[in-house]
C-alpha cells in the first residue's frame, strides 16, 4: 500500500537528520514507487533559504549519501520547498498558512499534512502550540499527524508534562512517537516468527526458556555528540526507549488482531508487568560503566572524559547492564539481561533466547545449549543453535547452527527503518510507534535507576574496546550464566 497524497513538513530542515536520514528515506520511497507524484516536502527552519537553495542542498546530500542520479533525482527534488520560520515565535507560523494552502492546491493533497519534528527536544511542546495558533492542527480539511523524535521527556516528570502539553493541541491518534529500532526488519519479523509458526510459540515461556539476553552494542564513542550525550547517557539514549521496546516485543502476548491498537495494547501490558526496581536491590541487579582511555595497535583511544564537550568530572554512564523480570504468567522467574554501551568490540544489536537444558543429557554431559539468536543489526537475520552428533565413533554432541540472513534473499528490497516508519505514518498505521501509556510505563520503570544514579550510584570504568566492566560479568555469572560475545556477522562461530 502506497502513501496517500500529502504534504510532509520537516521542522529542523537545515539539520543533520534531515539531509542524512529523512530526505534520503523519502527519496528512496519515491524511487521504488511508494510515493506517488502527488506529494510535496516543505522544509522549515530559522535559516533563510530559497526553494532552489534548499533543493540544491538536498540534491547534494542525496548524491553523497545515496549515490542518487538521473531522472528520479531531478523529479524528486522538484517536490521540495522551503520556508524560513522562527520556530519559537507563534506569530511567524502565519507564513506557513499560505505556503501550505498553495502546496495542497498544486498537489491535490486534500489538506493531508505530516509534521516531522527534527528539532531539539525543547521545541517538542512549542511547535504543536504554534501550529494550533493558526489552525494547522485541525482535521476539518484533511488529516494532520505529527512525528516526534526521541527523547520524549528527560524523566517521568518531564515526560508527563510534555504529554499534557502536546495533547492540548493534538489528539493521541495524531501523535506518532518514532523509534527507528522498531522499523528494523528483524524486530518486525520477530512477531511473525513467533505468531505464525507452531514451532516456536509453544516454547516461548518460563517452562522452556532459561533466560533472555538483549544486547545493543556500539563500537564508536560519543564522536562529536559529547555535549548532548553527557545530558543523556546510555540509560536515556538506548535503554529507556529502544531496548525496552524490543524487550516488550519479545515478551508480548499474541494480539487479538494485527492492527495498531491490539499490538500496542500487548506491548504496553508487558511494560507495566516489569518487576519494579527498588533502591535496595539495584546494586545487585544494575551495573553502570564509563569507557576509559586505552592503547590499541599503538594508537591512543580516548576515554569518555577526554571527548570533546564532556566535563572532566562527568559521571554519565556510557554502559549499563540490568537484570530484570516480568511479573506475569508467561515469564515469571525468567531473568531478562539487557546491556548497552559505547566503545564495545563491535556494533551489534541482538536478542538471544536461551532455552533450558535437557533434564538428563543422555548423549553428552556437556550437551550444547539451545539458543535462538535474532540479529537486529547490522547483519539482520536469525540463527538457531542446537546439538548434533560429532562425526566418528561415540555419541558426543557438538553445537551446529541453522542461519538465515536477509542479505541471502535474492531480489529482496528491504525498507530502511526511516523509510518504513515514514511510510507507515503517511498511511496512518501507528503499529510501530510508541503510544502514550507505553512511554509512561517505560519512564516509570526507569525512574528508580535515574534516582539511584543521582543518589551516588557507582559508575565503573571499562577499557574502550572491551565488553564493559568486569562487574557486568559478575552480574550474570553468579547464576552460572555468561554473556554472549557476538561478532558483527550473523554467521559466526561462538
């Protein structure tokens, strides 16, 4: 299903996200025919720029990032427009009214408008109010939807305040809180794997699963984002949104029907069932870390405190590992180990389902563990690990794997996360966007961790390029378990 005729208004159009992600995503949707000719893109920012100057900058970005060329590129850029607006001044939004009226008339979009807030979080509450001041939020003439980037709030209190502020001007069905992790193919395929195969769903519970491991690792440091990252940390940057949403999709019950409401009902239930974290027990279930300087092949690798924009006495965590549980019938007693960090050995995001060992390993006292690995990035795919007989005499077992990688599909055209989510927003499909109750549930669960850290919770050092603090190994080791150490490739020996 293609997007309906509409105008996409990008606030923050002069920023990095616009030329690096949003415009390339829209261009690729256009190139493969998912956007028809009746669409327009209106870039909005404070910078003075003409339509032609904006088109020239986006043209250059598409050539650089997408190697775009030819007729598709020229036609796409002809749909791009620009309007300079002081986004903090409600009166200046009057300029948008005639521009949008003109574009709706040219492209026969029936008033359908998608607003994308690619701006600093300080404007998330301001822009909806300014749009409403000029009637640009009402749906009397076409639908109006607004996409909001993370972070949605800084803690439980600010998230609730922002929610109230936005809901004064936009209804919940108009609000699309984007999390690009949920647009990744393997995250979505997780649901199909579970609910369309009789092989897995009967085993997807506390009777057969020993523990679940979720890893979101990054090889890079904070790069040029030290100033931003220091006010965020691994907890807010990765765990509170991306990884908790992935956890919810791993653990959710089957939806009654496949639509946005049913799917989001089930993920919200999981988040509300997370066992509450208590200050007294957090020190046994949480490890925070910060990468320290190291030498690699004669090259100095900066520690976090040496990064540009980071205060020399910062205690911001660049790594976290948490043991948590879900208090419901399916998952009672099954630990979920979640970790994320920067300056780890490789870039990888994956979910590992560790199945329980056989009660009596007849053929080998060291029978291989059964596990299902769901690779979200970078090499998207699924791997099943199990034991088979070693060649030769005897009945010793060895681990073998069955691997599926999306890269093996010939002729497959996979949408990137932003392509998929932008298309869904234009179609009005909110399935992969966070709903307000799920956002509140995430912050409610995370708030004790923020309080623990604010009250002097220890942040351990770890060498850049390692798998994190030694304390994280102890967190899982006392139960006889170990963290998996994945490589960047799906088909690996481990």
